[in-house]
C-alpha cells in the first residue's frame, strides 16, 4: 500500500512539474498568406487564390505573383526568428516600361503543437512599387521596392499555456525585403517573431502542489511506521 501511495504521489509530482516546466522541445510553427487589396498605375486583373497566394496581371503582360508560405516554418520559444512572410515573383514580356503599385495584406498564423494545436493570426499591410518593368532587346529591366504600413508591431498574442508572441516588421523602405529580379529569381518579404515563455497557469501550480503534497504525505507515513 505504501509503495502504491508513493508511486501515485510521485506521478502527481511529475505531472505537475511537466505542466509547469517550459517545453524545451516544443517547436511552434508559422504559415503566411498574402492577398492583393488594390492596385494603381496599370490596368489589369487581380486574382486572390486561397491556399496559394495572389497574382496581378497587367494588360501589357507583366505578371506579379505573391506566394503564400504553405510549408510551416518552426522555431523555439524564446528564440527570436526572422521569418519569411511571402514570396514575390515578377515576369514580363512587354517592351513598354510599366510603373504601378500593389497594396497587399499578409496574414501570419502561429500554431502551438501541444496541446491540441491552438493558433492565432496576426496581419499587416504593405505597398509594393514596381518601376520601369520591361523586357526589351533580350534584356529585363525594372526595380521593385516594399514599404510596410503601420502598425508595425502586432501583439502580443498569448497561448493557453501563457507563451506570448509579438510580430514586428520594419518601417524603413525595403526593410525586411529581398527584391525579386524581373524575369529572374523570386524575392521575399519578412518580419521578426519574438516569443517569451509563459508563467505557470494556476491549475498547473495546483497540480504541482498536489504532487508535492502526495510525496510528502507518503514520506511522513513511512517515518511514522
């Protein structure tokens, strides 16, 4: 009987410690989705495709593709992460230089793998400016810049276990932006995810207390006997 009580108390204590201790091996994940809100400076067609991203095709044949981050990236709590929030690709066949802007929204989703995978989403907006985009005499030309809009910091968001996350982007022109090459390699837009380990929840503290009390009670009984 004493052995059973000791085992039960030890199990409760272990459960309490597990509930209150930081999950050192827990890798949070993130995905990001982009949508085009509006365009100006060029006529064309905008298509937002859930699960894939968005495209804007000008009447002259320039195609801008904003690609979602569909394969989750992962990171540890307490370790700041510079995350890729979306890819940008530009192709064109027009010999007429085009200049236009795209206003977009990027929505990033953070997911906790344990328990049950709760998540929350943070959104920010920005403007991509395309200047002198063309393909002429076998050569591509043009520049692309990015400017995030306020607010530049979103959060903190808090998970049920108390872990908190804040997402921030740069207010500088081209901050966190790798420009694509016209008819060449894609670019990307990025931001910073900062996380902190949460304090134990009240229920976890109670669980720990019960476990310690169980072990202490068994120890006292053993001494008396």
